[in-house]
């Protein structure tokens, strides 16, 4: 019996808009393209998306639009309305603050049943959350064709212009990056994640997998975490990320990349058992009422009521980073690479003294007998966790690598392998000056 065969379900985890906001022609022609505790929940079932307006609302790339574009203006109006609701009544369930708090509630590294990171709930829960916000905002601006934008950071490597400016509801003064700062090229590698055949490697493992570790997917720990941490401020903290107006745009881009993966690998590549399909999330609908949505009902975005205007990303523009002499932390890695093709590899090591703040690091696999031979294998952000918490999470760091065939062939010829972890300094955030003491590293093919 394989791991996939023996998975079992995890435990269950207002103002009116201005008169000017009426039926704006902001989306052009509608596109037609294929496509809160966790676990089983009681409550009213998901019904709101069964009747859609003519055509499907389109999520657009906000980085490609001017700040005065009608679509952007409507989005700003929507955020402004929701913020005003929270100013008038902090407990309004359709207000900005109440919606943002939902993300903080499901970021517990103490209990896996209250955690939607480090595992297979990551993509599905965030899809449900952004969809909930979208529906609330669609009702607030009284525009049935409205859809939230996404930020394609692979193409638009600065925080988009619409998010800056005095008296702008999209502005967030806590950001540690400015309007002219550019995301490093290697932070934006999504091609490795898209190449992975396994949903568990791409999107995360179940929390009850045999390793005892909570294992996030390559997309989450790499591209997703890197962008959150790069922006910094509210965006770089579990408790406050949902308050940043960039949050839904970044997560819509992650959701769009998931759709790209699905189109590439086919729907059958996703888990087909009820342990995943029947997982349910509690959300707020456009009327401020609690509603339950199951994963099986979220897999067709058209049924939810949105599609994207584009399903491509821009490849990385620069060569791989190089390992400089005297940098990083080395550790012997147990295990061997014996498979061809671009397959996942799991790198696990003790968390030990990894800093409490998010740590962005570049990872290399080095030939211990020839230190100059050290291919780069990815950039990841290690997130802080609560101490004494969920099994394995505060004990180990687990990275899912996507190794190109050329790298795999090179590493296959190493007499012995070391992993080298190099911290990446970011504006306003120092990295440890002394090497981080890591131990008990191993390189595995997959969870047994």
C-alpha cells in the first residue's frame, strides 16, 4: 500500500457605494476558458455561485494597468467601502478588518487543524478566501462583472503603481520595499514548481503523512513565501498579511499558477480521494453570513464565478545565483539521487536556531570533494513557528526541491553531497552574521 492509498481525513479544522459606481464597462468581453475549522463542517452549504451573470467575470493583471484605469478605480472603490465599513463597525463581517482576520485565525503552527500553511490546504483555502473577499466586494460596488485583480510579479517585478499614493485605500505604509524596488530574479522561479508531476510536491502534503512533518509544496515555500517576505511589513507577518491590499492580488496570482499546473498535468494529477475532496472551509458570503465550501466545489473557477485574462508567466531572466567562497552553511546530506528527469527531492534538516523572523535563503548542493562544484537548486523562505507546536514543524525544516535533469546528473557524480544554505539580506531585515547551526540533513525521494 502506498502513501497515497492510505491517507485519512485530517481533523476538522456596510455602506452603500457612491452613485457613480454603476455598471462600469471594465472587463471587456467575457472570456470562456476551461478551467473555519478545517475538515468536515456542519452549516449551510455553498449555494451562492450557482447562478452567475451572463459571461464570467475576469481577474486582470493589475501590474499592466494604469492607476486611473476604470477597473483599478472600481477595485479601489471596493477596498475603500470595505475599509469604511470596518471604521464604522469593527465587527461588521463584510468589513475589511473582519475579512482580514480570517487569515490570521488559520495560521496556527500549534494545531494542524487550525493551519492552512505547510500542507495541502494552502492552495484550496486561499482560493476560497480570495473568492469570499471577491464576492463581498462585488456586492459592495454593485457590479456583477467585477473580479479581483492579480499581481503577476514574474512580469511586473515592482509593487504595481496602483498600490501607491496618498489617500489611496490600496496603500500600506508598513511595506519595507518602495515603489522602485525590484524583486530579485531567483525569488520568482515558478517553472520548477510547474514542472512537478506530484500535487504533494507542488501544493503540499497532508498533515498526517508518515514522516510526521508538515510539508509545504514547492510553490508555497518558494515563490509564494519569497514575495510575501520581500514586501515585508504587514505582508511579511501571518497575523497581519490579510490587512495588506496586495494580499489578494498575490494570492490570486498563486491561484492562477495552480490553474496553469492543472492545465499542464491534468485534473487526475490532483488527489482523487475524499480526504482531500471533502475538506471544507467556513467563509463569509456577500450577505455577511457563514457559508461552507468543500474542496470538490472549488475546482472549477468558472463555477465559482471567475477566470483569468492570461495563463502564462515570464521565465526567469538571469542565470542561476553562484555560491561564493566562504558563504553559507554546509552540512552532509544522506541519500542519493538516482532518478532522471525533473523530479522532486525533499531536503530535511533540524530547525535548530533558524531565526524567528522569516529567513530567505538560496540553496546549493555541493560536491564535498570539489567545493567549486555547487549547483543552485532554489530560493526559499523559512517561516517562523510557535514553539512546542504541531508535530515536526518546530523540529525540522523541510524543503521540496525541483531539480533539473542537468543538476541531477551533476549531483549523481558527486562522491558526497553537502547542502549549502545562504541567507539573503533584504531591506530592513538583517540575516544572522554567524552560520546557522543545522544538523541531521537528509535528501529523500519522497515521503515513504
